[in-house]
């Protein structure tokens, strides 16, 4: 993208397996999606997928694609997790077929992680795979879901049970889109950012740790994206180090499910899951208590919950964890850290230790 020289816009070059793509990060980039995609596109067709909450951002992307000479079709799905469904996959695929979208054409996902996962899965499946452009508009989608290639939808039996790994050809992160993001959603993105701080090491942790709640997040996003890209490049299919990204997610997913998926947003559940994991790590991995305290304060400063509501029962959380597809079914496989950057994969804390850790974050 040709950013004016006085801006801080940047491009992070991604290499994952055979995939090579640029992650563009900065301001006023929505209007650059058209020229950027036209410069590398093989086909001239695009299907823009978005939800009603990002209509103004999708309109800018759509106009820029049209101006760049692309044939644009649009599908708007209802906002929210229930749209990660076979019903929406069918609707988008049929819209693609009706628009005559071909193998060399692209799906452009404008929205949060729901849109990215859903449209990404369509891109992986329609015609056995078409090109994919991610334009993430939530902090969580920027630092997490638009990077790494995981796409998918939910079943009644569980989240993300059907999916594919499908890398994008282009990712465009326009920080300006975050201006319309509700504060609660911004906080949720910070749960993952604080997770990256714990995984990456003391330097990033310290920067994340005293980040003002209203501070400019561009640099932090760049660091998190670079961290995730490096991890995924080393282990695209999660046979090893990629599992480190699940820090806080074993208990977090249990809390999310036990709360019926409506009491806590994902990032809020991860905030609590991180604290539970660090509590476990103080018992089994020698993590110094001070890291737990600093992490709690950092989460709290970003508006995230740090105490677990009474109404969400520990037994329900543990039961839900048993169903978590990230467990192997026999034991509680967890990622822990013994300090920032000190990742410990495949830890097997006893249920009793995990139970006590969950009780330890009660209000
Ligand atoms: N593929 C992956 O690796 C990966 C990683 C993490 C999470 N996920 C998935 O991501 C999803 C969560 O993503 P999310 O937190 O972005 O949720 P989301 O996509 O539901 O977005 C949150 C809400 O914000 C709205 N929104 C989005 N951008 C906005 C903007 N700029 N201004 C105003 N409103 C806006 C959305 O319409 C929605 O109501 C989950 O389905 C999760 O499974 C995937
Ligand atoms: Zn997460």
C-alpha cells in the first residue's frame, strides 16, 4: 500500500508454509484495499462478506474495490456468533455461485472474528478454495483471528468444530475501524494482547503491562501479529508450539461454556482463564506470585473481569473443559508459563489443582 510518508503505516511480511502475504497495518487503509488487491489479484471478482455493525467500513472497502475495477458482490450476515453456521455458509456460497465467482476470485472478509472465521471457511470450501482477503475490524480479529489461517463454524455440540486451515492472500488492518468498536469489545482484544505479553517475554509483557486503556494500539498490534506469525510459521497445524497460543484458553473455554456463552465474552473468559492458568503455574511450575498480581492488574486496567461470578459453578467449568476439543480427553492438558516467555507445553496439572485455581479467582 502506498501510504503517505508521514504516516506510520507498515507492512509485515508473512510466510506460512507456501503462503506469502502482506499484513498492512495503519490508518486510512480501508480505501486502499481496492488498489492493493487489484495489484495482486488474478481474477476480477470479489465477494465482500460483512455484518451490519461494520456497514460503514464495508462500504468504504466495497467502493475502493469497485474503483479499482473489481466486480463486487456483497453478503451481509447477522452480527454475532450464531452466524458461524452451515446456514450462513450455504447462503454465502450460493451468493458466490449466483455472482459467478471463479477459482481465481476472492472473498473479502470485513468484520470481527465471526466474519473472518465464516468467510474464511467459505473461501476454503467454495470451488475447493478461492482467494481470501482479511480486513479485521475488531482488536481481537487484528491480533488473533485474522492471523494463522484457522477458519471455521460452530455446531450445536461445540464451537469451531468444523473448519479448515486457509491462509489469506492479503490482510489489511485499519486502526481507524477501532474507533467504532464498543469498549467491551476492545477490552476483549486486550485479553489476547496480555496473553501475548506472557508468551513473548518480559519486554513485551512490560509494555503491555502499563499500556494506558485509551492508548494507541498500533505498536502493540504489530508485536502481537509478529509473535503469532512466527509461531504459526513454525507450526501451522498445531502439532507443537502453536498450542502455546492456547494459554488461558483451557479454563477460559470452560468458563465461557459454563456461562452459557452469554455471561462472558470470549476475551473476558480468557482474562479469567489466564488468571486460573497462572494460579496453577504458581503451584506446579514455580511461577512467582508477583507475575500473577501484575497480570491481574493489567487485565483489570483494560476493563477485563478478574474475579469469577458465583453463578458460574466450578463443576460446570470442569465439565465443560472435559468437552473442550483442545483436551485429549484423558487429562487436563494445559499450557503454562513459569514467567513471561517461559512457555511450558503439555502440562498435566491434577484436577484438584485446577479446581483450587478456579476457586482462587472467585469474587
Ligand atoms: N480463527 C482464529 O484463529 C480465531 C482466533 C480467535 C477467535 N476466533 C473467533 O473469533 C470470534 C470472535 O471474534 P470477535 O471478538 O471479533 O467477535 P465478533 O466478530 O462477533 O465481533 C464482535 C462484535 O463487534 C461488532 N464489530 C466488529 N467490528 C466492529 C467495529 N469496528 N465497530 C463496531 N462494531 C464492530 C460485531 O458486529 C460484533 O457484534 C469467535 O467466533 C472466535 O471463535 C477465531
Ligand atoms: Zn482467544
